[in-house]
C-alpha cells in the first residue's frame, strides 16, 4: 500500500498534521531522523515523501538530523521518488546565506547583511553600520541568536562576554535593523507552491515568532493586531512580490513554505526568512476557512493518488 512518509525530528510539531491526515483517512508513516533505521541498500518504498526537517533541530538534541535527512533525500532522489521539499529545499532551510543568495537572484529586497565566520569578522563588519543592527544565526529558526545593538561598541561588549552564542554552523549574520511602525512582520504561506494566506505577527515582545501552538501556549493580547491575537490572518491580502516568491520556491524544489518580511517606515518590503518547515497557529485560523495543516494533508494525499 502506498503511503505518505513524513521526514522530521519533532513529534510535538507533527500533532496537528497527524490530526489532519486522520480526518481524511490518508495513510501515513513518520520517519523521525533520530529514531528511524533505513536500509539504504534497498529501494525506498513507493509513496510520497514530505520533508519537514527544521533548521532548529539542534535545539531539541538532534544535532545531525539535517545531515541525516540530506542522505535520505539523496537516496530517494536517486530512486526517482516523489518528494515534497527536496534536497534543494533542505539547503535553503538550514542556511540563511543560501536563502539570501536566492533572494538576490530573484530580485527580492532584503536587509543589508554581512555573513561573519568569527568574532573578529563580526566586529570588523559592525563598523559598516551607522544605525542600529541585529545579529542572528545562519542555521536558525525560532529567532535563534537574535540580539539588537545600537552600535559597534555594544556589540563588542556582547561578543566578549559569556552571553555570546555562536551559530551551530559557525556563521553569524550581522544585519541592519528595519524600523517598522507598528512592530509587525508578515508571514506568507504557500502550499503546492501557491499562496494559501498571509498572517500578520505582532513582534512587540521580541523575535521568537514561531507560530506553532507548542510555542504559543497562551492567548496573549497584542495591541498591534486589531483582533488582539499575536497571529492574525489578513483578509484581501495583496503583495506585488508574490510572483517573485513563487518563482524562487519553484526553482528550489520548495512546495510548502512560509516566507517572512517586514515593512519599513518608507513602505519598502524587506524579506528576511524562508521557512520550509512551516507551522500554523490555530488561534489565527479559528476565524478563517483555510487551515494550514488540512491544506498540506489534502495536497499530499492528492499527490499520493496520482
């Protein structure tokens, strides 16, 4: 029997997808990269393979899960299996440096950014800013490593303290801080490489903006969104960059993604993150007919039937 195989490393984040599969009786199997044993001498099973590997896997004790996933995807590709978010997508998921190369290729604006290999490189490049900036991890997710600095002197103090945390892959981003008023970011969701919806996220409390229910256990009031929730799906959403986003994800083997941008005070959109392991917030979806995980489950099941 053909099945949907979900490649992942986070059981909790899979709970809503499991429920969506069960609602439509879609047959599925989970391949947790720190638990599954695969015999690569054999041919892969027949089915559809959905890659949900996360760049933040090391924060959950799964340091080499992305590397293990790379081997699995190569094996599947060599056997011509149907993969949703293939090995090219994985490359983008675990490297903002590669993401920004693709943004530049597709003429999508992003904040002024330097990719730094060590502390000295960070301090040298910080002199290129005459206004506030942030640092963040290259292999990240969940706002890992993001810190705000007013100037190079503040950064130097942080880098030389025991509070400095290097990125797991050794590369730290030094990036201009985009001032937005109100303090919100927008996350554009795609399923089957098509726009599903856009969600507005209140960022007044910081940069850890994962929408997964596991990461948002409380319904906090957020003044930046009219309905008071941290996550709010936008009605009648329009964005001239959508066609560029679609071109980028299609050219990189990405069929399911969440792309995040911030709008500066001058109205300019600055795209800063491509998340191929996208999650959805149930509070935001309560007032919307479109459901992220239901849409993914239906898409995967349709691909299985082909």
